[in-house]
C-alpha cells in the first residue's frame, strides 16, 4: 500500500506573504543578535519568528527589543521549556495563520549557517520540502565527537528502515517547507515533543505526497552556549519512531 494519502487543499483568501524563518530558542542571547542580521543578509525579504521557551538568560526580552526595531522580526513567548517539537509546531501554526508561502526552520545557534538559505529555497522549484543535508555529497559536520556521529548515523538508518524515508539526513532541522502543505497536516496527531519531531514531520509530509529534496550543508557545532541533546533524547527518538512505524502499518491519519 502506498505511503501517500490524499488531502483536500486548504482554502486561504488572506493575502500571501513570502518567507518566514522560525528560530526556536532557549538561552540563545549570545547568538540571536548576530544570527538575525546574517539571515537578512542572505534573505532580505524574510520575516523571522523567534519562538522562545521562557529563556532564563533573557532571550525572549531581546527578541522583543529586536522586533520593536525591525518589522520583519516577530516573537512568540511560551511558558517554559516544552520541547523542540512543540516549539516548531508553534512556528508552523504561526506561518499558516499569517499567510506565509514558505517556511524555513533552522537552529538558533549558528550550527545552521544562513548562507545555505538560498539553496534551500531553490529546492522548492522542483520539490515540496527542501532538506539541508549533512550526508549528501558536499555536506558535512564540523566539531562533533564520535558519539554524536554514531548517534546521528544510527537514528537516520533507523528512520529510513522503519519509516521508509528515502533521505540520507532525516534528523536535521534545517528545512524549507511549503506552508500550504503544512496546513494540510493535523498537528494534534504529532507524537513527538522533542528531537524526533524531525523524522515525524518528514514522515507526515511523505504521507500526503510531498516531494523531498536534499541540498548539502555544513553543520557547525554551536558557537555559544551548550547543546540540548543528550542520551535521553536519543532513546525517546527511537521509541517515537517505533510508534510511528505502528502508525504507518495501521494507516493512522495525519491530515485534518
């Protein structure tokens, strides 16, 4: 049976906007004021949405200050650290509600360099999802130890085998989506709250027939702060992917 299920197009009579770049933040006060200007260097037309999980270091307050100085910058404030997956969904919902045409999600710590944004946008000329890939020719990773490499390689292999995802990099979050496709998905059906959301959203997009195209990126370990990934997140990702495999067999719906 095919992994593609039909979905009715979402009608939207509101005026369309162009690109929304979403940044999910928790204690990124050192990175944010440097990152947003570089995003606008490579995508001057982009609106930037900061989704902050009540960062103790004041990242949310800084986002408000930046937004007051530039109408292209917006901020959402959440009550606490509720999980990366739910933060990305909050960004998706904002993009849908405000009528954007395309949405790029990227890390807020410079591990995803804005210089790759034009190539990601270019992917949508021949696909529905553009994936910034570390594992296609021309891509790579800088600054990881062998444990991070092993963890990432294992998760990607696991996702390809169990979910039928054909991409080499299913666990990265540097992606470009058509907002009209995101609007077809029922985010109340999302199982993941954390990092396994990256595999889950590709699985959901594939279920509705989205073509996915990878473009090479160089992933650079964060410039400031500390990584939020640990072994507990990895175990949780394995479990969520297994649950999604059961959903795939049972044809659990992913649309409204």
